[in-house]
């Protein structure tokens, strides 16, 4: 009974440490909402460590791709309701094609449009935030004995199969 409690506690402290570090380093000028998608990423990194969506390819690719798409859509089209929808659909398509499916990153295009984001936010906010989570998860998984080390597979595809869940692959 004590081992599961310790593992859960260790995961909670790791997630809190990662989020605190990200918020402290970035010090979002408008709102911590700019890092809202990282909350979901912390769940993947510290509780669903083995999931393909938690691996670096999906974590980095999903967040950076979604943020970039949101910024591009805002810069070209503004912040009309249809732009939010367009950015969301393009982000989903990108993540499916690039095999970088990371569900929390699906919020990034919406966040970037709402924040009237520019290209500097991709590096100054999103990349730094994601790297904070990644580095803490990497270190954290190596401190606690008898746990999986993160990452499990650096370039694991997410979803694992081509367009998993959308239609069946034909073999």
C-alpha cells in the first residue's frame, strides 16, 4: 500500500515542480492561461509516462506545431470565430499526418489566437514551457527507483498507427 502512495506522491510533486518552474521562468505577461495546455501535458508526463502521446516527438511536435498554426492563422486572418475553428482543424490534421498527437497541444492554436500571439511567443512561451516539463520529467523519472525512465521512446509515433481512430489502415 505504501509503494503506490509514494509513486503517486512522487508524480504529483514532479508535476507541481515542472509547472512551477515553467510559470516562474516564463512569467506570462498577460496570464498563466498562456500555459494552460501544459497542465494537460503534465498529466501525460507524470501519470501516463508510457503513452505514445507523452513521448518527446508528440510533446514537442504537438505543442510547437499547434502554436505555430495558431500564430499563423491569427497573423493572416485575425481572431474571428471561424479562425479559431480553422486553426483547430489544421492543428488536428498536422498532428495526425506528422504523428505528433498530443491532446493538450490541441489547445495551443486557440490560446495563440486568443492571446493575439506573434512568432516570438512560440519560442519565448511555448518552447520554454514544454522544455521545463520535459527536463523535470526526465530528471524526476531517474531519481525514483523502480519506475520507468522518461522518455520511453524518443521518436515514437503518436498515434502509433497511421491515422489511428480515423479509419482503418489497409494492408
